[in-house]
């Protein structure tokens, strides 16, 4: 894989429009000693962003997505 290629996980996150929120979660997790409880605000912001993406996708495709 070339260095400029994006892996599948990163592409999926970018496609949601929530890459910034995901990065904040990952940074928090690393900075807080791998303790998710210390990152509740970042996780909530990522979840809200992802929920908006799911609603938009469902409306555009006229289907209910599995969560």
C-alpha cells in the first residue's frame, strides 16, 4: 500500500464527515491513559456527529440503517 493511500477504516470515518470528532476521541483516549470514561465529552460529540450522518443517509436513501 502506498503511503498516500487511506486505509478502509479511515475512509469510512472520513465519509461520515466526523473525522475531526473521531480524531479528538482517539487523542483523548491516548492522552488520558486509555480510559474511555475520561473522554465522555469527545465520545458524545462523535456520536452526535455520526447520528446526524446516519439520519442524513437514511433520508437520502429512504432506508433504515443498522446501528
